[in-house]
């Protein structure tokens, strides 16, 4: 059985947990009275290691290591064709060749999945996370305390990355809001500018009309003043002539009486 997703983390062979024939077996058991109830519904679970293969201390240590591995790196579970499968991380100690193969597999998967070398790349982050989990597995088998410490380091790194991701998303959302506000403010300012320009044109038209009126009034007043001055001048000339005539007549009347 091939696992659904290939990973850089080393796993044991998949184990079948349950079949889809359990219901059929239960029905047959009810018909036969339980004579063959365990024949077709038995779950093929791998038999536990015999106590004689390893000393009790070593067996207990291996069991403790497997429990720590399962707590650090939980087993994978999936369903296929109505059957439930599970797959645990491998508890086999790693050699130098395994580390070299891990590095080569990492480089190969980075190239195959076209991960970016710089910047934010979810693919690169996923592959390096799998590689770090594999290193934790290898270290935990040799020294459980060191593996638990690496687990703390991994969780702290993930928490820091999650915090930076949240900060990045919030900053992007803030930038988008500011951009939308700027666009809205820009539209409002453009409308305001258009209104002010229209108002300016109306005021300029009013100014031109008032200037034209002022010029017409000044011209009309100038003409009226010229007419008034001309009439006033004519009246003065007329009065002067009349005065001279009356003066001449008066002198003509007074002159004979003196003789």
C-alpha cells in the first residue's frame, strides 16, 4: 500500500486498521450463531515484538521512544476504497547515508515543485518543515530529550512565523483599506475640484459682466459729464455775451446824460 502523499519524513509501511467487510461479517455472524464471527472481520494488526528478542530494558526504551515519536510526529490516517489505513513514523535509527539522501531528496523536490529561492514561498516552507521533522525524528531515536528540545524549537519557529504571517496579512489588509480610502478620497477631491472650477467659471463670468457694466456706466457718465460741461460752458458764454450787451446798453444810456 502506497501512502497518499510522499513526504521527506520517513514512515513505516502502512497498516490496515479496518475493512469495509465488517458489516458483512456481522450479518454472517448473526445468521450462523457466531460460529465463524471472527473469520472474515479480523483486523490485520501487526503482532507485537516478542519479549525474547530484546532485553526488557531495551524493549521498554524502544517502546518509550516510539511513544515519544508518535506524540511529536502523529501517525497519518486516510481512507481508501472504504478501508482505514494508518502509518507511523519510522523508529529505525538513521545513518550518515540517510542524511545525505535526505539532502538530495530535498534539493530534488525543491526543483521538481519549482520552489522559489527567495521571498515567501509556501512550497519551500513545506519542504523545509518536512526536512526538519525528519531531523527531529532521527535525533529523537538517539536521544529523546534532544528531540523534545528540537520540538520546542520547531514549535517556537512555527509560532513566530505564524505571528509574522498574521502581521503581514494585517498590514496588507491595512494597506488595502488605506488604498481604498485614498481612491475614495481621490474621487471626492476630483469632484470637489470640478465643483470649484465650475464655481470659478461662474465667478469669472460674473466679474466680466460686472466689469462690462462698470465700463458702460463710466462711459455713460463720461458722456453725460461732457454734455453737462458743454451745456454749462454754453450757458456761461451766453451769460457773458448778455452781460456785455447789457453793459454796452447801460453805458449808451448813461453817456448822453453826462453831456
